[in-house]
């Protein structure tokens, strides 16, 4: 009934192939778990995650390398209906990621039927000249017959080559999905050198980590009109220390007060958590300095959106 449900039980060492490499774009609505899936596939946290929509704003490439090949995952912003310049930018970034990919990985949740917005998107995906896999995430939280009903509904669209139930939270189906992606990549040399994990510079990764901590600690109080811009990174020569100076931009004075908190406590905790993640990533001691500035209505200004969200 569902091809990948049967094939997932085939031992991976039965699959014979030469070295393969290529690009797999991960697409889907906001908050279906795209970044969480890529972190699980790569084997370490490379992308920020949040249970709030539109966490990912840019196309970010993360690299998985094994003895059999290399998958360059492209994490894309969540699909949604745009409401301002920022959300329009986010949606354009998502669709730009589809150019030249070898495998499209489309993620959904076990809704029991085809989501109406997904159905709108299918016409755009059907004609893409690449393999297409559907991942039904969060199957561990599904109720009743939601998983098989979802698989049947999306299979009836005749868009996808494989349909795979997974749980990023429990790691279920991740290795099977990697094997299916690898099978569909072209034979060829690695696209990134051994040991490479992403195509983004440290400034971008540091800004993303700070933004994640702001989401975690302000949650309902701060909408997604916050941006982080790293202005300076310096590796000290006199000690094993990396200095990072960043500015947190918000759209209103009231938001600035929320990010800073009483006596600066909230900003200190944001900085502490971000510094811990940076030190874990870099294996070095990090000094992190954060300032908060107001940029009125920056989400409505195309120039501000381009400057504060990066390429």
C-alpha cells in the first residue's frame, strides 16, 4: 500500500551503490519539523528550532556525509500565506530553494487528510524534474487512524515516489529516509569537503542561535518582528577566546523592554544560553555582547528585511 513502509524493513547494507552526492530540499508548511528532521539526519544541532511558526527565514544548507555519499540538505522557510514584507521574503526563499535540487522532501503532519494549503502547493511541485518523497512527521503523537489516512490521502495525489511515516522526536524512520534519499542522488564526487557541516559563516550561525533563545524566553510576548545582526567576531590571539558582538533589532520600544527584562535579567539569560550553545559548537570559550535597538516597522521595509535577515 505504501511503498516505503514496506521498503523500510530492507536492511540498508543490501543496497549496493557507488558514491553519490546531491541536494535535497526540505519543504513544507510552518512548524511541521523541517529543521528538526535535518538536525536528526545530520546527527547534530545545526539549525534553530522553535514551536512558533516562521522560525526559519533563509535557505540554509547542512551537510550529511557517509562512506556511501553526501546529502546536502537545504532547510527552507515554512510555507504560509504572506502578510508583510518579511513573510513575503520568507516565502520567496522557500521556493527559490527548489531550483536544481535532486530530491524534494515534503513534510506534513498526520492530519488524516490532505491539508488545503498543501493541495494548493502540489500543482507547483508536480512538474519538478526530481524525485519526491513525502514524510509524515510526528506519527508518535497521532491518534486513531490518522497516519494511514494521511498516507492514503497524499498518495492519491500521485505526486510522490515514496511516502514515509517518521518521528523526529523519537528518531523513527530517519535512517530509512536517508537511505531512500541517497538512492536517488546522482553518482559523483562530494559537493563539500569532508568535515563540512554547513555553507553559512559563523556570523550567521551566531545570529540564529541568539534569535532562537529570544524566542524561547519571550515566547508569547515578542512576535516575529525580531532580528539579530552580528556586527563583529574576533578570535583573540592572547587567549583561547572568541568575541561576538551582536545587535538585537525589534520593531517597537515596548518590545525592547521585554527583551531586556527587569534590570536586564532577560537579556542576560538570552546571552547566557546563546553563549553555551556557541561554545558547544565551536569548542572554544565565547564572550558574547548583546545590544538591543529599535528599528520601527522594519518588517514592512524591503531594505530592512534584506539587511536584517541576510541572503
